[in-house]
C-alpha cells in the first residue's frame, strides 16, 4: 500500500476508529470474564475450548482450531493443560493416527453445569438479554470475516 504524503493523511479521532472500539471491548470483556472463570480454574481460551466441546464433543484438533481460529501451536498446549486438569482426553484417531481427537471427561462435562452462571453474569454486566446481543454478534462477526477475507485476497 503506497504511503500518502503526511499533509494528506486524514484519520478519524482515536475514539471514532473501529480498531480502537474493538480493542477496548476485547479488554473490557476479558476483565469481566477473568474473575468468573478464575473461580472455575479456567482461562478464557480454555473456556472457549470447553464451549466448543459442550456443543459437539469428540472433535479433532484441526476442527477445534478452525472453529476457534487458533493455530495448532497455540491449541496443543491449551489442550494439554485441560487434559492435565482432567477436563478433556486426547487420543489418536483409530482410522488416522495423524489426527488427535479431543473429548470431554466426566469432570469436563460437569464443568458445563458449574459454568452456567458465567454467561448470565456477563449479560447482566452488559445490561442485555441474549436475544439483544445477536445483532451485535452478527456485526462483529461480519467485521472479522471481512478482515480475514481481505487478508487472504
């Protein structure tokens, strides 16, 4: 991308920039989730893995990585920590030894019930009902999808 001369650069104020709004929201969301998940002994990325497995158990590492937008070198240590905590079990696929399947343990399944209040606490903090978040989720997901598509083009 060619650089514009300094006297021709037009940039909105920081508070009006989408990147800054997303950055602030990301950090604010982490500050809300951290103590809630800390009580469960989970980090936010670990919680996301569990959410994915609660929706559909017994996924391979590639499927989880694609769903969560995490590279294998990030996901593997995360899964090892979840396994050490007794929440998931990893095993090689019988039909393809290159694939590692991840499934919930009984403790991992029980964590779903223990974590029920997390989403509700976040929604209460936002002052929104789940249904009210859908347009926001759609907009933010659209931004992410457009950025990924633009980067791949």
